[in-house]
C-alpha cells in the first residue's frame, strides 16, 4: 500500500521528489480525464479514500515519517 501511496516510489527520489511525483501523476490524470463526469468523480473519490486509508494505516502502525 505504501508503494502506491508514494506514487510507485517516485516520491522517494533523492533529487526533486515533488517533480518526480508530478510526472508519475500525469498519466493517472490523463486516464481520469478520458472519463465522463460521473466516472471521473467516482475515481477521484476512490483515490481520495484509498489515500486517506493509507495515511491512517501508516500513522497507526507507528511509521516514522522522518525515517523515510
């Protein structure tokens, strides 16, 4: 799950992790943009819920964010 939460590892890049994360998100955006409004909305809600669940599970498991 954390692999997915970190954009398949792109957010862990040594240099410019934000840029790498954005580059990883562009294809996902293009896939979502192809959908109609209802499908786009549902995919966005699902992605938000899954991302939130990842964060909650990481916090509950005692993950040390500074150690990443």
